C-alpha cells in the first residue's frame, strides 16, 4: 500500500545516495586530474620535450588544458567533462568521447559473454563444494578453483595459445571469430569467477547450516526449491564482491583484448599506457572508476540491505 | 617462535642471501639462441643469456621486489590503520575511509600502470613507494578493525587500569598481537604484489632495471613458446601459489588454534 512516509523516505535516501556518488565522482576527478594531468606536466615530461619550440609546446599545453594555473585548469577540465567533452587524444588527435563509445561497443559482446561465465560456472561449483563429503571431490573442486590464481595476463596468453594451436585450425572460418570471443571471455572471466567461487563456497557452507533450511525441509519443501532459495541467499550475500569483480573484469578485458586483438576499450587502455596518451588514459580510468564508485554506492544502500 | 615463524625467517634469509650471492646474468656472444642441452638446460636467449640462470635470478628479484613492496605497504597501512583504530570516527579514521574508497574504486594495478606510463622510467624507490601508496587501504582497514577490537579485550583493559603509558600499551601490548594475526593478510599482499609486478613488467612499465619476472616476460614475449617464457610464467605462477597457499594455511591455523582477533 502506498504511504507518503515511505515514499518521502525513499526520495530522501535516493537523493542522499546521488549526492554522495556525485561528491565522490568530483573527488575522483580531482585525484585523477592531479595524478594524470597536472603532476607530470603532461606531454612535456612524458615525451622528453626539452628543447622544443615554445609555440608548439604552448599549443600542446592549450590542447591539454594546461595553459592556466592549477585551479583554472581543474575547473576548465571539470566543466568540459560536465558538458560531455572528454577532450582530444594526444597522439591520434581524435575526439575521445565518440572514440570510447565505439570501443565500448566492441567490448560489449566480450563482457557479456564473460558475465555469463561468471554467473553460471562458480555458483554450481561452490554448491557442489559445500555439499561434497568425499575428499576426492573436494580435491577436484579445489584444483579447479586454483586455476583462478593465474594472473590475468597469463590466463589470456594461455587461452590464446590453446585457441591458436588446437581450435583455430579445426573450426570453420565463419566460427573462428566466435571461438576467439569465447576463449577471450573465458580468459577474462577466470579470476572474477574464482573470487565469486571462493566466497560462494564459504557462504554456501554457512547457509546450509541456517535454521530455516531445516525448517523448510521439515515443512515438506522439495530439495530443489530449498536449493533455489539457498542460491538466492548466497547471491544476496555476495553483493560486496561486485566492485572487486568489476575491477578484475576491467583488467581482464584489457589483457584479453590486447592479446586476442579485439579493438575494445581495454585494448585502448593498454595502447594509451604504451603511448602515454594522458587525456585518453584519464578518460578511461575516470569512466571505469565512476562505474565502480556507483556500484559500491549501490551495495551500501539501505533499501537493498533489509 | 613457532615452527612456521622459524620456516618463514629461514625463507626470508635464504631469499636475501640468494639475491646477494647469485651472480648477475651476463650475456656471452658465443652462445646465442642455443636449444636446451645438458650444459644449458633451458637453452640460451638470442642475446646470449643462459635462460635458466636468467629465470632463477628474475624469480629471486621478483620475490625481493614483492617483499620490499609488502614491507613498505605494511608500514604505511600499519601507521594509518593504527591511528584510525586508536581514535575510531576521528578525522584520521574518516579521511582513511574516504581516501581508501577513492583508491579502491580505481584499483592498485590501474593506478600504478597509469602513473608509471606517465612518469616513464622511474627510480626503483619511486616504484616501491607508488606501489605502497596505492595498495594500503585494504590492509589499513584490517589493522584498524583489529585495533578497535583489541581496545576492548580484557587484558588491554587490565593494562589500561594498571596505569601504563598509552605508547607502551600500543607498542608493547597491541602491536605484537596485531602482527601475529596479520600474517595471512601479509602473505596475500605479497602474492598480490607478485601478480601486479608481473603484469606491470609484462607491459614494460616501471623500472626495467629491476630484472624481475615481469620484465623477463616482457623481453621474451616475442616468442611465447620459448622455454624461457614458459619457465618464467611457471615461476611467476609458483610464487603466486606459494603466497596464496601460505595465506590460506595462515587463515585455517588462525581459525583453529589462535585467538580470533579479526
């Protein structure tokens, strides 16, 4: 039933949440601006331009928004960002906003597929771990989980080697790109899936011992229904992992795209690292940090923790 | 000292001694790109290095790098966490939570990689300091939680009631207990640093003079099927697994035998 009190409480909580997120985003922008744009004096330090023509150096400084004092630079940068102007790339001189939009579209299938891996692989594995009684089953599951210890760049290299040597010669050409996507997403998902598995296994062990499981069984509910309820409980308890998984997803995307040659946002990040393209680097890191901040804010919302 | 502590000390001394005693790999023009043989078990590189020697040296360098970064992070996180926990909800505590949240949202690797990309080649001490500055929040919040909890323990209340000075209580009674309980987290941090340094090196970022496993992988990435690349990758994995295993064993042991501080 509708209640004005509840409604006003919801509006208040949502406004507070949005305000907090906005505040954190402004601080994040300030930190990244200080670290990536102002501190290194952008291009001159990176490229070792010591004896360069002053006109050219001034033009580059203007282009990077480094022509005024620190406060002016910061406010200009923030104002441009709020207007949707992400600036121009230092090396390619293209507009960063449209460039990132194109790259995100390229990364979308890879990330979607990786999310499917993360959603459907670790939870059943964790369930079997929690239910396992024989040491052999436990050993097998632990060994599978240990695969997740592989650093993401090594996982991507390993995935690529498997794909190149065993699958690429044997699959028809029209499926080659799909298989490449499957392997890249698998390599990307290894570490996040391991993180989910380890926490889910502990949570399953805890949930199976909760009194309501015994009560539900005594009331005559089927085991499949009880298990479904347990999965919902476990997923609910795993909310704090969202930010860690998001962090590893981004890292994994960068390495998988770099090694599998997918022209997505992760590959753009790696190429910006290699060339020292500070505006592009800033844009990608800020966008990613903003996503993680919004997600971590959602985790703490009171309405979700009832 | 417990048996695990003795093994750990021997391990640390062994790594430091190996780092000092193992000769620096030197290239020789008469052994360019040789296949594996009884003299050179993993062959030689195109620049004339003995691959096995190179991998061993890089493994020890990686271990030392990760140990230095872990120690610096522990000191920084210890100071911040300790101050936060001593005065919960004070300005230090709130600032820690705030800064920690911002740093956590970007992630240690992404921030390190971005900074090293802009700074170019950095002196080795800057490399360690940057790693420590971006990695302290997680450990600091654990130390803060431990300090807050320790303040309420009966023996701490007893020493407070006995009239000991706050510094003595902090450093003689609280800190050793905290360090004891922190061991599993320290191993996890070590393992994390091995991974981060491997990935940074693989991208050629940071200080290339450090010759750790990441930079070895970077140098050999043109031939990913070469014995050197595989051996370096396996060594990196073994280091990571050792750190993780020590961390897991520490947690299990803590759950089973030791007072539950966290």
